[in-house]
């Protein structure tokens, strides 16, 4: 797997000289309220430290709601997707560990399309790439080979999904990485729609930067109507770009956020996360040192009303700024209390509700949390 390119350089370069759509227009600065008017309260959870193996998490990498409202959990430790009811009751699993057709090994990202295609990125069926399953039957549909398993997967309309893909080519005798964010679907060799693409010169000096680019680099969200949101991860700028279904820029804005340094405890948590992701990506985890500053944005989600939820990277307690479909600021949301591992929480939000889990839980074992909204 190729290494060594800084996410910061990528984010800044992308906003200055990116592809056909993103270079149009400038980003209007948006001031947001710091105090929340809406609070998220955890009301239930899935996961135990010991006991029934169906509820012991081996290593959660993605969560999502299925088309039927059940909860899907991608567990890289068990190389499968486990399905739970909205009340947290185990129902079934999709996939098994192995090298044969339809079997999985190292899996890292998941998306579920509107009509129930489950897309899993990683190693499976002796293929390095993306693996498609039927959500309702668990049947393996196909596996697509890619240069590097795509990341930042998000379910989209019909049987499609969004993904960030990294390719490689030589230009004038020098290696370059090819970055694209596009909508794909099982059975199609070419993307349905490309929203962003860029060529970045390959660098041999930054293991952490490449690992972060491989896993993150951008945050992505999609609406049921085909609109797409992209936010380059940066410690200096908090920019969100909105696209329509044909890949044209609808608007773009920049949040008025200040860079936030990681505490020593947060630096150590991030080291744990980097090491775990290095191992999952077949990289060498030794010597990985996080950026001392947090990304200004570390998540995008769209709720059932089509509102965009932007997760700030700075606060240790998860904090969202919510915008309507036109980009108008609505309100600020914060998780109730002060979870000790809140700065590592990853969220999934749609019309079925709000889910979250900690990448590096303070308790030592992972849970999937379900939330209610309180105004």
C-alpha cells in the first residue's frame, strides 16, 4: 500500500486547485452559535465487555441503519456485519471470515444504499477492494478489485454509494496519487457521477499523512434526493461544499472555527487509533505521531429532514452545527454530559435516528449508542 502524503497539503491544495466543480466561487464565512439549543441524550446501547459473543464487539469500524430500520455494525474483528433491532436485539450476520467467494478478512468501511446493497471496503473473496452483499438475504453479489480499498463510504440513492478512491500513476517519471470522490454501484465498471478529483505528487516522508488520507482526508454525506456534501479535513479551514446530483456546486461555506490543540490525553488516544488503523491497513504502526491540532471538521451527516449536521473537530464533547438544505444555519447540537472518549466518537444519522461509537473507548470495550433529541 502506498504511503506518505500530508492531509493538510491535500486539503489546502484541493481548495486552491481542485477539479472541475470545486474551483468555482469562494466560500462564504458562516458564524455559528457556540451554545447548543438542542441536546443529544443516549437512551440505549449495544455491546458488552464479556458474555454473549453476539454482543461483544471485536472492533467496530462503521455503523448504519438498514432500509428496514435495523442497525448494521461492521466489526473488523469478526470480519462481518451484524444486524440488530432498533432495541439492540441481535438478529443475524452478513459475511464470514475466510478467503473464499463472499468471505471477508480485513474490512474497514461500510455503506448501505437505499435499496439494500451493502458495500464493504477491505480484503475479501481474495480481492483487495469493495465487496457487495444483499442486505435482506446476506447473499454475496460481487467483489471489485481496486488499487487501495476505497474509504469514506456513504450509502446513496437506489443501489449506489459514495466513496473516496485513491489511484496511482507515473507522470514525467514521478509517482502521483489520483484522488476521486464519486458515486458507484455494483455491476458498473465506471462511476455514475464524479464530484471531485485531484492529482497529488507522491511524497516519501510522511507515514501518518498517508494513513490519514487513506482513512479520512474528507468527510462525505448524501441526501435521499442525490445531493452530496464534501468537507476536506483540515486543521486550518472548515469548508463545506454542496453538490447537486449532476456534480455541480450548489453552494459552499466556511465555518468560523478556531484551531484547537489536542491535550496530552487526546494525543495518546489518537496514537492508539492510528496504530489500530495502521494494523488494519497492513501498515507498520511504529513511530506514528498524530498532528498536535485537531481537524476543524470531522464528520458530515444528513438527517431525515435533509438538514446537514457538521461535526466540529475541536470540542471534546461532540458538537454539531446544523444547516438546512440551502446552507442556512439552524442550531447547534451537543451530546449531553462530557463523555471521556467523546473526541473519538463517530456518528451515523438518518431518518431512522442517531447512532455513535467510540474508536478508542475509555471503558476498554466498544458500544453502539442510540440517541434521542431534546430541545
